[in-house]
C-alpha cells in the first residue's frame, strides 16, 4: 500500500478523504485562485503564492480548522473541503472542486461524506455554509448533500443564502 493510500481517513463510494498537508499547498492554491472559485468566494481577489503558504501553514496548525482533500478511486485529488470549527460544536464549511471534475456530482457527495466524518470523528453537530445567491450549482450541491436553506443573509458584505446540515439520527438508537 503506498503512502497516500495509508493517509486516507475515510472511503465513501467513489471518493476518499484524506487530511491536507503542506505538500498539497500548490494544488490548494491553484484551486483557490481558479477564476470561478474566486467569483464564488467571499474573498474574491486572487492571492499571491507567498501569502497562501503563510495562510496554509497557519491553518494546518489551527486545531479549529480541518482541511481534507477529496480523492477519487485512482488516487487523484479532485477537490477540498474545509471546516472552521467554533466553540459551540458547529463549523463553517467551504468546498472547491477541480474545474475538470465539476458537474459530475462530486461536490454533493464530498460534502455529505465530509460532514458525516467530522460529525463522527470531531463531534461537530451543526455545519453552516454561506453561498452567494447567484451560485445555483453550489446551492444544488449543498441541498443534495442534505443541507437546509435558512434563507437570505448579509454575509461579509454580500447577499448570501445560509444553509445548515445536522447529522441524521439513527432510528435504531
């Protein structure tokens, strides 16, 4: 078994999750600075490589930040899901999928599985997302992943839709 396969945290159908590390920095930066990702982000200006390196080092050390790479069955990273936890067992989620892998259903699957994973492994009992109102593809992906639409809010100076996810209760418990 190769090193990358050993690092996998969870396997779900067609996708695996693994924790991000400094070696993933360039790929995370490329995804972050993708024009479509920038447009959908609440921090929409591209960032310089040096700034990204500092940010990533800080986030990887932050115990309240969980960054996972979404990996396909061939072992290729196709996206990332990040959770920023708060003190109330809640987390804010962000996601991006590689441009070549979009519109294949990976976003909703990655969100659903990553949310389930952080709920089980980190005790997160509520995940919140903010999506720009025009970003229909993301709204659909979050809805398919089991998120509930809470309506419009002003988030970081933008009109956004706030959505949330809570773990489903096992009917046998």
